[in-house]
C-alpha cells in the first residue's frame, strides 16, 4: 500500500556538500605522497583523535571489526569469558567477541531506543562476565547512566567494571 510517504534511502550527499572539497584535498595529498598505510596523515589523525577523546593514545586500524577485536585482545581475558552485547547490533560486535576466543552473551534492546536495555544487562551477568559492549546505534546513544552506575557497583559478585571513554560507536566497560 502506498500512502504517499516516501522514506529516502540513506545518502551521503549532504556530507559531500559539506566536506567534499576538504576530503578531496586530503585524498590528493595522500595520493601524491604515495603512502597508503599509516604515514603522516594517519599519525595526525591519531594525535587529534586522542586529544579529542582526552586520551593518551589512539591507534588507527583498518575497520571497526578489527578495532573491537584488538580492544578485547588487549584486555587479556581467558578463553570462555563472557562479554555482554546487544542482541540488536551489527554482526561485527559478536564476531569480535568470538574472534578473541570469548563468549558473546546477548541482551535485548530497549523497545524505543533500539539500544541495549540496562536492566537486561543485569539479568545477563554471570560469574564469567568480564566485559560489556553497549553499542550506540542509528545515531542514538545508549542510556549510559544506568549502565555506568551498574558497572561501577556490580553486585553480588562485587566485580568492578571500569568504563572507558566513548570509542566511536561504543563505550567499553570491563573488569
Ligand atoms: C555497530 C557496528 N559495529 C561494528 C561494525 C563494523 O565496522 P566495519 O564494517 O568497519 O568492520 C559496524 C559496521 O557497520 C557496526 O554497525
């Protein structure tokens, strides 16, 4: 049934109008230097993004899946440890957990926000829970306050989760 409402497919045209010339200039610069992996542009980005996040370090990687996998690998967890993730997310969230030898435990989303429901996180925690990846989705941030409070005082295991700064699409909380 056509009720006259047309939902346009996602388009990058507004971004092209706003940033096109700037991006083309950077692209030309990278091309002329012929340095496609790391290099000055990457280092400049890492420095700026670290400053923006008020972090000491930033490491540029090839894609989001690698970023998530590397973060989990750096946490030095044990095979079979559990990571709580939203059931409604891109598949990369679960793949990263599995790639790191860990076990994804799914928590259902909030019906209005589509992001992970804080109460469902609590229900999913077990003695093996070592991290939570609440994914910000569709330009909407997760309801972080209860998640951060919860991760700071997890009971009854008295496990303390430490929340990091926002990392592009996700906050990360870990033991
Ligand atoms: C929520 C979420 N996590 C991770 C990824 C993976 O990012 P990439 O495609 O850069 O590996 C995506 C990609 O769409 C995503 O939507």
